[in-house]
């Protein structure tokens, strides 16, 4: 019954949110079409609303998928406000990116408006309003829920199994977050001989083997197993007994290794699995990242093709007919090897000369970097200054070997010298640019370089990719991209 009620509440909130998205769609159209011209911000009127309405079902499907797959509709009792607000902003940005990509991919400008551009101001207004409405809805629900709980309603009664440090930690968390609406009925000891010290704030109401009877005799909404040691042999039978009575049970995994990874319980066929995610795991967000990679890299390749042909001709002339492209085996996602493409910026036998300048290496660790490498040709030095030598890597991005943003791809020889903690930088697809390139590049040692890569992996979001791409532009244009 409680699970069904939670599903009804979640479905109702999802329906309200889709209604608010529809309202943002229509209000944005009215503001752009009616208010903006009268304010003098935009002198042109939009097409009739009927020509924009075919975008509404597409918009609602995008929002429905993103919202349905999110965690916004779980119980808010234990979800921090900041986390939920970040989720809403992240979903809003993803929805905006997906809508824009669909408009371009399906050429909806031509189909709906006969070639005229769909208003970018309207798109921006729509998603700003949607984010505002959803954040307002979230705050309203939280305020109402807290108001009701402070008056003694909508509480859940919890029984904590355990008397050790884990159980005490659970009880302390509940006490510190009164707005969760959770009341502790008492503690259940591991055995009948266990006693609580004098002054314990919670009563000891029974032992583990009495748990089914305790639940029958009391009003219990949830049972939390907060045991310090691995689960006892009778745990399976106790969970089945709680299942028979329809009482939710939770098991604290304090006896497992502590880790910063995101833990998620799932299933492989019918086998329950506890999954630790050490990298971003949202399939939808990763799909949006890949879509952005394909869209931007294909556009840049098309725009840069004349410049790339000119650079190739220049390298041919300056190099006496030598190779134009430099190819090298690099390590990609989780160590997958691929061929990286760059314009050749060094003399033909540069690799054979490397041992002669090993003493000039300016980087610590396994990386070899020389700021004024004597093997670099005059044309190559100019290409490197503005990162033009890396234009062919857009093909690597389009192929899926690389991403626009991510840790730079190392060579296998470097990876073989990594310390264990440094290998985690391989757990995300390598990129053209990264935090290291916009925060100091050769001025940072290798350990700090890896720390920045891990910081990127741990805090990744589509918005972070956009921020790094925007920061990369002035670095490249200023000529600070020399390497």
C-alpha cells in the first residue's frame, strides 16, 4: 500500500511537471511574440502559434524521458535541497540541448517555417521558465511537507536493528533531520543478552529473533538493519517475514569497503546486484554528450576543411613532400587503443631523436613534454601555438575514439608507468580539451594534471563540458595553446 501510494504521488508530480513545461512553452511564446516587441527588445513578431505547436509533443517527450529517468520523484525526506535543485538544472540543460539537436537534425526550421529560423530567444525563454517553474514546484512541495510534518502528520515510524556504531549513526542522522518526517520506535538488539548503556535516548524493545513479532505488535513503516558486521544467517528469513507483512526494509552496507563511488542496487536478470559507479553513469546524459560531440565535430570539420587543406599544402611544401599527418597509438576509454591523428609538427625522425633531448623534459612522472622542443619545425611551432595541429582529431571525435572534452589520451608507454590511482583517468573517454589545458597546462606537474582529470570525472555534467569548451576558446585564440 505504501509503495502504491508513493507511485501515485510520483506520477502526480510528474504530471504536474509536464503541465508546467507546457505552460513554459506557451508563456515563452507569448513573451517573445507579444511582450518583447512592445518592450523594444525584438522588433519582429513570431509566426502564428499553430506553426510552433508541432514542437510541443517533441518537447514533452524529451522532458518526460529525462524526468522519468531522474531521481526527482523519490522520497524527498532524505534528499538534500541542493541536490534536487542541481538535478532540475541538469535536466533543463539536457532537454534544451536535445531539442536544439532535434531541430537541426530533422531540419524543423524548413518543415515548420519554410526556411526561417525558429526563434532562439523563444527556446531560451522556454527553458528558463521551465527551470523556474520546476524549482518553484519543488520548493512548494517541500514547504508543505515540512509544515504538515511539524504538526505531527505524515510521519513514518522506523525500527532500527542494531546497537553499535552503525545503528547510532543512523539514529543520529534521523535526529538531525527532523524534516525527514521519521520517528524512531526503538532499537532491536543482535541477541537477547545485549543491553544498552544508561541514558540511551532510544528504548531497546527486543532481540533480532523477535523481529517479526515486534513488527506485528507495533506500528512500523520501515525496518533499517544497521549492523556493524556482515549480515547474520537469519537475515534472509527476517527479510522474507517483513516482505510478508508489507514492511519496507533497508540494509546499511557499513560492513563493505568505504568508497566515494555512487552505489546503486540493480539486478542482472533476477540476481540482485550492488553496483559501484566510479564514473558518470547516466545513459541519457552520456548520450547527450555523444550527440554534442557528433554535432560540433561534424560542424567544425565542415567549417575547417578549407583551412585543413591549406595547412596540408603548407606542410607538404615546407617538409619537402614528407608526411602531412602524424599518427600515433593512444589509449582511450579503459585502455582501448586507437590511432590518433595530428598534423605533423616535427621532423620526420623525431621519435629516434627523443633520447637525445630526454634531459630537457619539463614534466614529472611518465609524461614527456618540452616547451621549446628542437625537433619542432617552424611551421609546426606556429600550428602548435594556436592548436591547429589538433584539427584532425575532430575525426577521432566523430569516430567515437575521443570526445570534445575529457582527459588527454596518453600513449601506452606512459600508461605502463602509471601508479594505480592514476589509471582512473582512463575511465572516461579522452578529449580534445580538459581542465588541465585551461588551468595551466605545462605549468602543472603530472600529479596535479591527473588530479584535475579525476576532478573532472567526479564532477562531470553536460554543463561542465560547455564551460570547459568556452574557456578553451580564448586559450586557443590567444596563442597560449602552445605545447
